[in-house]
C-alpha cells in the first residue's frame, strides 16, 4: 500500500514538473517589408538581435515581403532590414 501511494505521488510530481517546463517564455516577431510606395520587397535580409544577449538571427523576406522569427526568447530586440538598392533600416 505504501509503495502504491509513493508511486502515485511520484507520478503526480512528474506531471507537475513537465507542466512547469512546458511554460517557457517565448514570443515571435513577424511583419512585411515594403518600399515607400507600399509594394512588397522580396529577398530583403532581416536581422533580429536580442539586445540583452547579443544573439543574432537572420531570415529573408518571401515573395510577398513577409518574414517571421518564431519562438524567440522574450526580451528587447533590434531589427535591421537590408536589401541592395534600398536604405538600411533599423528599429528597436
């Protein structure tokens, strides 16, 4: 009986730990790169730099100018947009 109860409580504790681990703090950044006239800019390089750690991620905009950085650690970021023939743009 004691071993059965111990196993039950161990199982409950294990489930609680996995639930705690599943609650990670992440976010995402996404958008559309457009020119001054509002047209999509495909092939632009977008860089997301986490201000606190200096970690850098890069992606390239799609044919529709869309980009996304899914599942990022929460925190402030500096986003830089670059494409040949366009002025470099940085936003925090």
